[in-house]
């Protein structure tokens, strides 16, 4: 009887679930270092992005959507776990500094719970295609953190042997392996052709959608482009075709990729049962001359990627789910990558763990444009490595007084002086008007917010009460040894 019952359960699991009876498919599309002003729906006049324009016309623009960090490893750690990188130890480390490097002993701890693990527990197929950047040792790879399959590179595409030597980094670039492409936990190519990454990732994503159309799936497509190099990569069909050099070529190929994904969902009859969220891991780094679009644009926001300026943290975001998300709408509600874990888990019917602190909140109403369409998020912390530099509450952003110069502001000198800088980031989109002297009570309020952040997440070497350790191995090895 028990054997018959077990067989019946197995057979039931193999039967396709009717679309109307299952939770939504989730497709998460992430660009690398693409700025707020780099696509047409957010004002770009340098890049042709018709697919993203279509996505915004059929979906919902999120104009106050934030990465939780201004650089990739901390940002992606928060996206996967719903926690500030400072909470889970991936904001900095003695070996790598701001982001994880090849052959790092550090990575995402095995005890952390990811979006993929929660969705898989709810019956989803899970896959990542693209850049991981949360550790390149076997213990840290996506297949150990809830993903059924993985095709991609384990860190940034510019982390190559040649670049390590040229930039005179404090890590010995001669020891870095050629850029590896992994299938699950094995290297299948090294070096991989960086020009073909967007194309190959897209083809893999389309195949995955076809193969999993009969069951709920979570597809995380994390692009490598436009990336960190001065001259990003693109396939032959896009090289030299934009009006903005290599950066524009790579952005326009990312737009093509998005169009391929949307078209596949429509053709497969899955558009009405699939949420697609498109965004970037942080703002564009910008060229030495910030008025040049050669390395991206964060306009109309102020500042560069890799900093705590609005241009480093606030990123373009579009949500698409025909028939569920009202077409042609936008939201200025405060949302963050931190919020994706609880929001997506709730949509999937997954149980959110209650045995740990999670910084994300369910922003489903604001994301999908339903009910009050308000976001419960009111506060956001702006850390750079282990230093708290700014906080936001409601419409107000405060750069806290700091003893040493950090980010330079064109209108007010150095952010990090002894004086606070207060901006209304809703009315003053370019952060040009310091209102600290006019609103001392707001400064006082946000200083209390900053004190709470420091107490829990630490600041300048003083640990916080809510911090957890990253994963660590004793003897890291190059990925090439796992051929």
C-alpha cells in the first residue's frame, strides 16, 4: 500500500500543472552596471531600446527602485537573500575588498536562504544563466544555493589574468585563471568569448523556458554587460551599430535579449502567467568626463556607480505581467532589491524563514499596481563597504557627517565633511539643493535612523548586533581545476 501511494505521488508530480492552477513563473533579468539613464523608458537619447520601451508600455516602470549597494557582489548578495550585504558578511573582506575576486576563499554562507531555495521548496524549477559573483569555490556556487542548473561565469567578465596585471591590483593577476564558463559546477570553456556572452545566455534562457513550460519556473538571467570595462562586449550583429560606441552596442544587445524573452513567453502562451522583472545591479560607472555617455548615464540622477550617490544606488526597473500588472503605469514608491525575496516568495506561496533577520519587505502591491499600490518600505541604508554614508526615509536622503572625504558632490564639495547634506530626492531628482539648515528636525530624525543602522549592521570597523559571517574555505582553487 505504501509503495502504491509513493508511486501515485510520483506520477502526480510528473503531470503538468494547469496554468490557471499554478503560481506564476518568475523571470528576473539583471544587467550589470547599466545606469538609470541608459534606456529609452528612463530618458536615454543615446541607445535604441525598443523592447524595453515595449515592456514599459505593457507593464510598469518603477522609478524609485534601488540596488542595496553601489557595486555588484553586495548588490547581488542582497538580491538573493533579502539581506543587506553587511548583515551576511559580503560587503567587504580582507582578501578581496569591495567585491569577490577569482580564487577567493569567501562566498555566500551555506546557512543563508536564497530566493531560489524558497521557490524550489514551493515546487519551482530554478535556473541561473549568467554572472553569479557570490563565490567561485564549489561550496558557494548557485547549485549549492537552490538552483537546479547554472550556465555562466562565476564573477565579473573583466576579472581576467591580463586585466589583473594591467591595473596593478593588490591581488596577483598572474594567478587568476582565464575567464571560465561553467555548466553547473564544471568548467566547459576557458577562456570564454566575452563577445558572445549575451547571445549565448539568451539562447540558454529561451531553451530553458521551452523545457519548463509545463511547470512553475524561476529563471534568473544575470547578464555580464555592459559591465566594468571601458569597452564592453557585444556579438557581431551589434558591434559598431549604436551611436554610443561599445557601451551602446552592449546595451542595445541587452534590449534585443529582453525582446527575445518576452516574445518567447508570448509564443509559448505563458505571458499571462509570468512575472518578468528587469533591472540593473547598480548604476553606471561613468566616463572620466561625467557628461560623456561612453560608460553609461545615470541622468537625471547625480553621481556614479560604485558610490552612495543616487546614481550609484537607484536603478531602472520595469515589471511586466500582462493581465495582472496594469499596462503603461509607473510607481514612485520606494522599493529595493532587498524586497524581492519576500515579495517573490509570497507570490509563489513559499514560506519565508522566521529564524533569521531579513531586511526585505513584501512590496507586491506597489510592484504589481494593485490595491493601495503603496510600498511598506520607508527606509534605506547606503553603505559603501563597512561604512554607512547615507540613509533615506520617505522622500528625504541624508548624507551623514563623516570625518574623512568620500564621494565628491559637484554642488557641495566633498560628501564626508563635518556638515550633513539633506536632499528631497522626490522633488530634487539631481540632488542639487542641500536643505539641511532648513529642516534640522528631519536631519535629527535621519541621524536616529543612521544610529539604528550602525547598531545592527556595524560601521567603520565597529560590528553590529545583527551581522552574520560569510562562507569561507581554507584552500581555494582556480575553477579550471574543476574541468
